[in-house]
């Protein structure tokens, strides 16, 4: 007879929730792994929306899988003057064999975001429920180029 395991305590559950990325983030990572890429732009379709939490979750999954060479960049406020420097950073990480995941503003908001997203190997489009219109998504795809997109996810809008 196997000994009975003690039920998890509230602290156990809090630690698990803190240390283990949620199942959706894990499923997303495994879907993204099917496509070849060194740099991934995680892009909101709607102006003013953020994808920073998705980038953070993907980084956590990569670390759990032992892929410590995954870097993240918050490029949400990159202006037109900094695009060249940010693109160079992406190339440098790729030359070192690192994967880079970065978030930006929506390309419908700023030309700088559009230029940086085009420099990525792949793009994940994020639609915030109750905030993103199909027309927003179509516009982002038209600005960036359909060939860059490897997926689209929906997330609950915050605030």
C-alpha cells in the first residue's frame, strides 16, 4: 500500500503558481517551437495594449525547458531613432545562437514598432478580447507582411 500524500498547503499552491508557468503559456511555447525562428515579436493588434506578460510567460517556459539562451527585450517604447540599435541587438543575439522574444507597441501606433517588428524572424499577433477589432488585426498584418506571422492568440483585456 502506497503512503497517502499530504494535501498541498496554501503555501505549496502559491509556490507552484509562482514557479510554474500556466498551461496556456506552455502550450503556446510548444506551438511556437514548431516554427524556426531566432527572434519573435509579440505584437498587440490594438493601440495601447501590452504584451509584456506574454513575453514574460514565454521566457519562464523556456527557462523551465533549460533554454537559458532565450533573451527578452521590452521594446515597447523604442522610438524611430532607436530602431537601428534595437535591430542590431536582435542580430547580435542571433549570431550568439540566442533566441530573442520581444514586445512592442502595436505597429498601427508607431512606425518605429512596425520597423522593429519587420526585423523579427517571426511575429505572434495578440488580440485583446473586447478591445481588438478584426480591422486592427488586418491592418497589423498588412503593415508587417503576412509571411512573418506564425500565430495569433487572444487574451483577456485588462483594465
